[in-house]
């Protein structure tokens, strides 16, 4: 079975993101970029499926700027066999990304598409769900366990109340949550080898997809700052403050 | 304008965040209808009918809608949506699972986790783990939104709307099926609706130690939350995670024990009214958002606090 994994280049999760003075966007000049942490988990799961003999080929796809090649090479070092970069410098909305991925799905006919449940920049949590609708595929979001048996995928999902088990018919779209696995690090020899793996570069126009968004960002502001608090010296003082100052207990 | 709110529910009861979503719909303004799609979901429909501001409750009762599987439910919502200017759902795991699939069927964008309504087409939402707030405007014919409950005060349950069955030819898409679930049972208030939340992090050290939060939570009638590190380490189940990728809470009082205050955790609790942090590291970033910080060993603080409250 062929597995398609989508990855996104985003700001590193350790970076403290700030807003530009003109409030047009966040300021990402010279900040460290990385693979979205949820995409790392998706790549790891694909690699594990290959190690189990379930996946026969892993195709990594990314939609973003030229530099996304860095993250795609990382995915290849971890075990992806080849890559497709749909290059664009525009920040596409989830619907446009899902439409492009749907074209790749039509070309590649994967049995399973793995994506992160959300990217930590826009925090949208939409792309996998949208792709599943466009491709008419089954959907499993927030996966914490994935097992494939024949034409079925047994899934455990993290939901508000706890865990839910579903059975999905393949081909399926699965978005992954934090506890699905712990991604490994790429080894140096594999990083070298990954440089030689095939990476096809396309544009949204190649797929004939209109990527214009109907949603415009008018303004990006910093969140309301909390008033600086105080340190209390003892439990007695804390209880006194909570009772008599904050009046919350 | 007319607004469809897709209720989150468990057939027998309504998920509280639905009432906050109706409040967001009121801010947009217009006729508000609530869809309750499930199986044997009359009780949830009756609860929805009580929500203030709701003009009508639509019930779609069919086996295919049980467990709110997106593949079966999205076509129904997308079909109904054509008669509305806005479709809203709470940003619960059910709402987040369903709404993008609805939006894609309608060929419109979906706007996630709005925290305020500026006008009928303009909304605010947090991005980058709440490090920034974006104001976005949509020109889509139908606006599909999920609503962050902490951004809107729930409407009261004093209404009395009409309940109507939706004419539908429900079908099981045959793509996925429900196998089972493990739902955490607790006598404590629900995490996202609790007045007081007590959270524990890696500093608690083990599942046994984590239970040391219970007596204090009992005394305060509090819900218990956790950091990702505490969940990953297996101290507590996933449904207790607070943060960017877990639950968003904004209680009157949030007490963090042994939590360092990573941005991803703060994203889920920094809108709490009063924040207390207990941490033995005086440099821990949690102190930057805490109204009251206590630099101490949590294992010494817990029994004292329980006694003195
Ligand atoms: C993609 C992504 C998503 C994430 N989503 C979330 C999320 O939703 N929620 C979340 O919480 N995290 C999330 N994280 C993880 C986050 O970055 C932090 O790793 C996590 O919050 C740390 O948890 P912690 O504070 O319990 O642990 P630590 O950072 O290890 O902090 C433990 C704290 O306990 C204190 N301590 C230890 N012993 C004691 C004692 N005896 N008494 C008092 N204090 C003590 C220490 O001083 C320390 O400050 C996410 C990370 C990523 C990459």
C-alpha cells in the first residue's frame, strides 16, 4: 500500500512569536523554522507502517515555499521514498491546500493519507477533514493508535471525553495526535542518502487549482497582556489572598 | 440573516459548549436554529430548545448520525447550510472533526475557534498558540465557523423553542463505523465548564502522586487538568490535557502544580480569571502569568492548602 504523508514547514515550536509593528502579521524574519511537530508524528507513523511491511512506498508532499525542501529532506531521511513539493510563497488557506492534496491523491492513489491534526502556526485543524470530503475518503482525526488489517483501518482517536475506536474503510485520511508515537531522529548517513531521493517540484497552477481565499486577514495583534502578579511567601498568605483579595474561594 | 448552530451532544444530553456557541450566534444576529443530529436524541433536542435565543430546533434522528461520524453527518449539514448565512459549531473534538468536512462540501473556507464576533463577516481568532490574535473577514456565501467556548458567555436555559424533525434521507456512507469508546467517568465538574481547575504537570512525578491533587479538588469542587508532559508520561488520560492542542479552559481560579508554563500550556489557560502557580523553580515561566506565585515544593504545599481552605 502506498502512503502519502503531508508535511508543513512552520515556525519552530520553541520560538516566541511576536507581532509586526504594523499589525499586518506575525514577524517571522530570521526565526527558526522546522517541520510541524504533528507532521513529524505522521511521518514516523508512515515509516513504522513500512517497517511492518504494510506500507510499500511513502510519498511525502508539501505545499509551501522553496525552503520546505528542508523539511521534505528530513522526511526522506526518516524513510519517505520520494517527494512532491507544490511550491508557493503565498500562505494558502486550508481549503486550497486540501484541493491541491486532492489532486495529488488522484494522481498517486494512496491507500492512506497521513497528516498532522493541526499546524502550530495557524492552529486551524482543518486540512485532513477537508481532504477527506473532497476525495470522498473515510476520515479519522486525532489518531492515537493506527492498525491496518486488510481493507480496514482500526483507529483509536483522542476525543473530548476520552478515547473512541473506529473502523475506517481504506483508502482513508488520518490526522495524527500527540500520543500516536514518538518520532525518531534522522541519522547522519540517512540524511546524506535522502539528498539523492527524487523530489518533484510543481506549482499550484500545474494542478489547475484556484488557490484564492475568500478570507482576508485584516489585522494581527498581540493578545491582551496579563497584569504582573505577585509572589506569596507561604500557604497562609496564598489562602488569605485567594479569600480576601481575589475572593475566588 | 439566519444561523444554523450544530449542537454537540451525547443524544441524552447537550454538551455545554453548545450554549456558548448560541451566544456567538446571537452576537452575529439573526434567526438562530439548532441542529441536533443523532440517534434517539430527543433529550438533547429538548435541552437545545431551552437555550435562550434559539428560534427552532431541527432534529435529525437516525442510526447513521449516532456518534456524529463526519462522513455521514457532513452531507446533512452541508445540505441544510444552503438555507443559512452562517453555520456554527462548538470547537469541541466533534465540531472540529465535522465542520471542515462541511465547509469543503460547500466549497467555502472554515474559520476555526473564533473568540469574538466583530460583525457578521469579521471574527477574531488566536493563532500561533495564542501568541497573536488575528482579525479575519470572510466573503464566502456561507460562513462556516467553530466557536471557542471561553470567548462567549453561555446563554441561559430559559427558552422554549419549537422542535421540528428535519426531512432527510439519511444514509450511512459506509466509510467508517463506530467500534467503541472509553469515556472517563468522573463526579467532578467538566474541565471546560468548571469554576475552579487544579492542574498537575510533570512535577507530580507519577500517577500515584497525581492522585494527591484529589483531596484539594474535592474541597474546592474543582475539575482536574494536566499538562501534556503529565499525559504523555501516563499519569492521567488524554482528556485532561490543557493547552494549544488540548482543552481550552478559562475558570475563575486555575491552580497549576508542577507545571513549567510552556507557551503550549499557557495557550489553554491564560484567560483564566485568577491564576495560581506552585513551582519549586522561581524562574519557571508559569510565574509570568500567575497572579499569585508560590515558590515551594508542591508536595509540602498540597496538604497545607487542603487544610487551610
Ligand atoms: C506540538 C506541541 C503541542 C503541545 N501541546 C501542549 C498542550 O496542549 N498542553 C501542554 O501542557 N503542553 C503541550 N505541549 C508541551 C509543552 O511544550 C511542554 O513540554 C509541556 O507543557 C511541559 O509540561 P510540564 O510543565 O508539566 O513539564 P516541565 O516543563 O518538565 O515542567 C515541570 C515543572 O515542575 C516543577 N517541579 C518539579 N518538581 C516539583 C515539585 N516537587 N514541586 C514544585 N514544582 C516542581 C519544575 O520546576 C518544572 O517547572 C506541546 C508541545 C508541542 C511540541
